[in-house]
C-alpha cells in the first residue's frame, strides 16, 4: 500500500500488505529508507522514503515520524485496539533477516540505532490517509536496481567534486608557497643591494678623506 504524506506531498510512505510482501519490501528497500513497526507486537512494516535520504534519524521531521507511526499502529491487529502503543523505527539497512526466522520476522543489527515514540490513535489523520491509500504492484527489484545506479552515480559525482576541491586547495597552497618564496627572494635581493650600496658609499667616503 502506498500513501502520500499529509505534511509533505513529495514524501512517499508505504507498507507491506502481508508478511510475504514485507519480505520483498525489506529485501529491495532503498538507501535511506526508514522502517517502522509496533514495538513488541505484530504489525505491518511501514517505510518512509524521503526525496533525499536523511543523514540520521534525528534529521527526519517530527510530523513525518508521527504520520508513519499512526499508519503503523493502524496496520497492527492488536495495536489498533490499544489506546497507546510504542513504535520503533530505524533505517531499513539496520533491519536484517537471519537463518531460522519465520517469514516476516526480522532482527536489528544494532539496537542502539533504533528510536522509539509512543502514540495515541489520531482518527482525523487516519481518515485522510484512507482517502489517499493506493494499492500498487511495482517491480521492486527493478526499482531497487535503478536506485542503486542513481546512488552510485551521485557518489561518483561527489567523489569527483571532492577530488576537484582537493586539487584546487593543493594548487592554492602551492601558489601561496611560491608567493612567499618570491617575496623572500625579493627581500633578500633588496638586502644585498643595500649592502652593496653601503659598501660603495663607504669606499667613496674613504677616497674623499684621502
């Protein structure tokens, strides 16, 4: 299921319809996707996809976290019945499948990279989401591979930009060093000229005295 964010129409929120779809969505999640789940209960896996991947979870606007948390609670059979539930969220890259887990079950690679929020059902917001809910069947693998190419392209462009900047800084340092050397040579020449001048003046004065 796909939803458009209420607070930011450029942001996509999506979730698996069942445990089998949850497996595929995790397998083909994009770099920077953020994963949401009801903590300690069965629920849909909800994903937040931003136009630009955030550097950290703290960079995600609170209103987006709240929207995803509401959808996560609503898509939990047990969670939707409870007044309050705790939602756990982390980058999808921190969510892993390991041998022995049932379909749809996952573990965290690093628990310290998870964040939590507790919410109460927001019925007006959920009614808005219900109106914009779309069921799609995209080629997840194809989209994943396309995203990888885009990420690799951006990283290559960033690498080239950093190399260019580094080269410019080196050239600037080299120019500054050359200017300092040139300035020092000028000063040395001036000192030598003054020395010759004073030496010549002294010689002239001695001749006059004779």
